[in-house]
C-alpha cells in the first residue's frame, strides 16, 4: 500500500493511527554547536565575527578591531554562567553566541576550585591526588550543560587555541600533532561533547 509523502495518508485515503501518526518527514534544521581551534593569529575570532548576528563572551583582544557585540570581561565562572543564562532566559536580538576562548575560561574554573577548597593551587584541593582536576571537570561539564541548553535557542560557537603535542605509537617514530590547548580535565570534558570540531592548520613558513 502506497502512502502520500506529504502527509500521513495512505493511497486509499486512510490515515495512520497510534505511534505511526507521529512520523515526520524532511530535513530538520538545528542550531550549530561548533568548536574552532588553531594557533594564535590565524583568524579564529574574525571567522566567527561573520556568524549570524553574534554576541561574544570572553571577548579576548582579538575582537578589539571588530564591530561586534560583546559582554563585559568577567572575573569569575559565576559571572560567565550568569551571562549564558541571560541569553537563555531574556529576550534579545542575537542569533549566535561566541565563547572566546576556552583558554580564557580554564583559569576561571581553576580559581573557582581553589576558592571552594580554600587552597592556593588546584593540586592542593581536598588533599590532592587529582581531586582538584576532578572538581574542575565537574565545572566544565556544568558549563557544557548550560551551553547545550542555550543551543536550543541559538548557535553556540567556541574558540580554542592549539598547541603542538607529542604523539607516540609503539610501532611508529614519535610524531607531533596539533591539539586543543587545555589541561587534561578541560580536554576530557570537550572530548565527551559531540560538536563540529574545526581545526585551522598552522600556516607554513613564508606562506603569509
């Protein structure tokens, strides 16, 4: 029995019932959630300044020569979360949020962990043994959750810096590769997230 592709009607005029009536067809547009990273000065911030009607959070110095909207620079992870929730809950004109950059967020998270534990360094948190980094991972995941909620409403675009990391394979010579420039807790949090990862390669000498 053939069905009409534009409806839930079959060729003899009857309609689907029950669970089959919930079937839909066609493309489903969704907001983008993307991470763009590369070495300094390759144009990551400039690229995302052309996103649909963007608002920048963090706003590192790369936005100073760009005509974009930006929140004031924050000094704590709590203030950062408040800015994200304002975009979630308040009416605004923006279609994209750009977090510039993850490297800027990481010290805020470490400071929050140290303040919570009343310690000087993240390694001292709760007596050490990696507990500070585990707590930092909790905060990274909280940030990811808030951004995921915001992604239902607008594009979420993240900027990171790349650094050269050693890559070892027991069957091959040691090699180097570009990876996201975050400590293990932050890198682990982002590896858990399903995003579009875009790497801007490092320009070859003499190519600019």
